[in-house]
């Protein structure tokens, strides 16, 4: 396998794994994490002579599962250890092969969580004697939403096991997740979220239509032996491949739209140097080990800063050198700022499109530096509904993106028309409610009415006869039929039971909102519908009970 000297992660992890300790290992991509756990586990398997499946390795993608399976085959050449890769996306006979392998058993199973659960639900997977659980690229699995599947798998395996978690980044969610499945783990952290020192990172400001001619110019200035070009949209893969083919380059694309056999064929050609360029989505950004990749191109800036580290980590592996080129348009300036914050390094912006005759490129401006809440959704500030309301998220922008949260809310109508100011007018709201406005503005009475109604709705319907405030010196508390409390003057019985009142309110709700201009009156004051004149003023002081009249 041409391993002559242990890398730092291997040097620190292998002794801890041999001692049987749980482990959290975090190191940058391309540092040999796979060998760091496979070599000591294969050593244990060789000496223990297990008669059952002893090791389960969970990975985020089928490409990584296949690659680890190939590495097991290489490492275990002189060891009687068997392995099987379990992943989806293949043909029907692949399922049967996987089922037979799971039924007969293998020393090491490398699987994607979703496909493994599908097999487990069929009842023929037995992990009762499992000794070792490995989570490789754990941060990517959580990003892809596999946390629930992983926990479901963990519940089916023995609690007395050795668990190893390997990741290229260490966000807070990894720590909280590790606490659920690891037992007093040791921890190794090496250059977290830092690209390898041998990568020459170059940032070019370019608009979308300038990227292809700029790429062609740059490739003419460099000796490109093998290149991986990443794009965030799989719909662009074939278009970029065709554009490169027209310029005389041998290129093929890899995305989730391809069948598994086609994807493996493209990777074989690339590893065998039959292909100069592979155009891929982030499906190739994690764990794919291809020797001597000289160049990585980010055709657009990845959505997550961590993905940038993984993308450019395909080059300069095993202490070699490489060049990483990233094209940045105006919309991607915020993402670039977050990348620089993650890697703790300011990257030089190169603007060469105008001098090459491609027209002026984007100008680095205000969007170049991330704001204090820019780690929410990028669309948040634009009112399209972000994750963090402070960045213009769902609370403000999620609805229609147009309402100012500091603008006053419209008020509702006051309960008694006599409480209106002399200059007030009744205006209808869009939903059929009414509000009191004075000289075109809601009155304080209207605003207070809205606040009072909000509080009242939070408490539910008021039982018949209940006052706004607790009992006074002459009041007593009496329980109603539905368990609520009515406050009544001493000796007075309830005027209406709770069930009757609930039915009446239900009938009122079924009729819809009160038409604009229809006011409620005070108890004891008749409403004359034949006269359009306003109701007479009523002295509110002696009134202790409010109720609406149908």
C-alpha cells in the first residue's frame, strides 16, 4: 500500500484504538483518517478470529463506502478478513447480493445509513455481537440528515462496544451527538477546518458568463494533469462538460443523476489518468482519495464554508502540493467572507477579466464581509425567509418580506361606540373587522382594545358574568359547569350555563366576521337597527359586565 510513515492522525489514533478506548478524531481532509481506524481494527480482527460481524462503518455517500471497501481489501491482503459495502443507487441484483452477504455475515460492513436500515427492516441483519462502530465523515452525515437513522441503528447494537467518530470539522452539533453514543471518549484535534498547507488558494472575481473563458485562459497558463471542477448545481454539470469538450478537453461529469455503475466507471477512468477533468457536485467532495490531483476548481462558491475545505482538500493530499481556484460572483461575496472566517485567513481577490477582454468583473463591496448574523440563510436579509429572524428570517421576511416590524399594528374596534372620540370615524379592515381612527390614525383606545382582545383570546372565552378583574369586597367566586370561575355579585346566580354560551359563540363564529361598521353595545342598551343615528352615550361607570349581543 506504500505506507512508509504514519501521518499525525494515524500516529495518535492507532494506540488509543488498540487500547479499546472510544475516540473522537478531527483532522483536515487528506490526512489518512481512513487508515487510522482500519489498520488497528484489522489487527484486532486478525487476532480475535471472530465468527460474527464485528465492525460496522457508517459513511455518508456510496462513493466513500465503495472506496473504504477497496481499502479494506488492500489492507487485509494477508489477513483473513471479509468486508461488504452496503449502499443504494444500484440495480435490483445489487440488493440480493447485499442481502446474501448480510445473512452469511462479514467481518466488516461499510454502509450508508439509509440503505442499511432498509435491510434491517427485513429482519435478517444481526448485530447482536458487534464489537466496533465507526462513524466516518460524521459531520457530513449530520448535515445530510442521517442523525435519526444513526441513532436507530445504534439502538440495535450492543452497548458494550468501542465507538470511533472521525470528522474533518468539529461543530457544536457533533459534540452533542457524540455525547449520546460515545462513552468517555478520548479526543484528537489536528488543524480543524484548515486546508492543507500545500494548497495554493486563488480567488478570481468573475461573473457567470465570464467563468468559462476565464477557466480556459487559466488552463492555458498552467500544466493541468488532472482536475476536479465542482459546481453546486447538478443541472450545470452536463453544460460545463459540453463547453469543455468544445474547447478540446477530455471531461466527464459525476452527479447523483448517474447510475452507480456509470459513476464508478468515470472514477476508474479518472484514477487511471484516462480523464483529464471530472466535473462533479459535492458528491465527490468528501473522502474520495485519488492520487496526484493537481488542480481543483470551484466553479461557484459552495453553500457551506466547511464544504470549501473538503473540496479543495482533493488536491495536495499526503503532503503534496496543488492549486485551488475559486470563481466568485457578486452574489457569493458573503459566502467567501464566511470561508475566510472559518479558515482564519484573508484570501487575495484577483480581478483579471477586464484586462483579458472579457468585460469588467464583479466589484468587492459591502457584501464582501459577513455581517454579525450572516450565518443564517443568505436570503434572510432580502425578505425571502431566512433561518434567523435577526437576519430577516421567517418572522419578518418569511411571510411577504414587506412589513416593517417596527410599524404599528392596526387597532381593533372599541367595544362601545360611546367611547369613541368626537372626531373619530369607523374604518373597515381587510378581514372585516373595524378599527377606530382619528384624523386617519388609530386612536389609543383602539390600540388598547386590540391588546385587551389579544389577552382575552389567550385566556379563552370568558364565562358568563365574569368580570375583567378579581372579586371586590362584595363579590364571590363560583365555579361554572365547565370548571371555570365566574365572579358574581353576592347572591346572584349565573345567567347562562357554559354549554349554552359555547353553542352560541360557535354559531357566531360560523357566521364569519362582523361586517364593517357594525358596533357592539353595552349590556342593557337596546340596539335600534331602523335608525342610522349613532347610539346615545352611556355612563360606563356603573356597568360591571360586558357581553356581546347577537
